[in-house]
C-alpha cells in the first residue's frame, strides 16, 4: 500500500469561475466528495474577479481537517481574455501530474476522478474524457433554486460517434501534454469551434461513455457527469435547435432522466 501511495499521480482540478456562487459551492461539494485520495488532489479555483464573492471554504469540515485542498487565484485582467487563455493562465499554477477540467456549473460523481486517472494510466493516451453525457437544461436563471430537488428543467443525452472525441468539460490529461500544447487563444462565438475541440485535434485522446459498465451486462445508471445548459453559459445553445437541424452529432431528449439530473 505504501508503494502504491508513492506512485499515485497527483491531480489538480481547474475550475474557471465567472460569478454564479451557488453553482460554485455545489461544484466544490462535488469535488470534496470525490473518492480519489484527498492528499493527492487539489481544486484550483481561477476567478476572473468581475463578480467577486466569498468562497465559504471555512464552512467545510473537510477543510478544517486537512482533507480538502482548495486554492483560489484571480485573473489580473479579464477584458479580452478568451477561455483558452484563461485555461493556460490557470494551468501555470499547477504542479500536479494530471489536470482535470472541473467546470463550476457541472456535477461530477464521486467515482469520476479515480476512474479517469486509472483510464489515463492504462490507456496510454494523452487525454481521456466522455463522448456521451447527460445535459441538464435549466428553466430558471442560474443560482435561483439551483440546488432545489424537483426544480424545472429538461434532460438531454449527447452522444458523439467519434471514439476519440471528448467533451471539453470532461477532459483529464497529463500536465506535460498541456505544457507541450497549450490551449489556443480562440474567441468563442456561437457556431465556432471551441478552444477544447481545437486543442483535441493535436492530442492523442480517448473518449468513453459517461456511465461505467465493467461487467458488460446491465448499464450502470450512475452517470459520472452531468453538464449544464443555462443562460449564463459561455456559449448558450438549445439542443432542440440541433435536433431540428439534424446535425451529425446526436442530441436526444431523455425525459426519463429529468428527476435524476434535478436531484443532482
């Protein structure tokens, strides 16, 4: 066990923040509950500084016990900064072996980090992520009853047929890969390719299903991530528009997952 601990990769989860305090608190709780050993993981909150608010980290018993490591950094300037540039600036604070994207408006299961790290090690790939994911489309504005079970919204299932495609919010990669290939400094406009998609074009990646099914029998209904669609997204989109256009990438309305997403 001691030898395993000595070779355990360290993980930095990077969370870019632009306000939305209620969502941020939920994301912190999601990180705190991870099954990956606490001493080998750290949450790096990179705040653009526009909508400043306090991170109530002192409220977490795990912080007081040293079981939750969280660092907060603020961008010096925000005007004109693209998501790619912010990701690069935040990554400069990372000394850990592995970087995981931890968006402030997404939910991750306890098993996400340990499973992704194990897959990154065993696959030999530079990056791993999910090509299939549940998306929760909020009917309310962000931070209004966002944690309320039963709140209104719609669940969508996104599935990409490309085996090496990874959804940007789910990326898990070696820090050395980022050092060799930083994220492109691309403006994010509706309909344009994002910095994550462009970055993946030069990276050896592996996309997997967001649910785990190790026995190959019945599907494990415990999804590892749920992404959010709301009016304050960097690039807001409506999956119904994609369905209507019959694009190659697959969006499907899955009402049977509404209560599952709402509860999380």
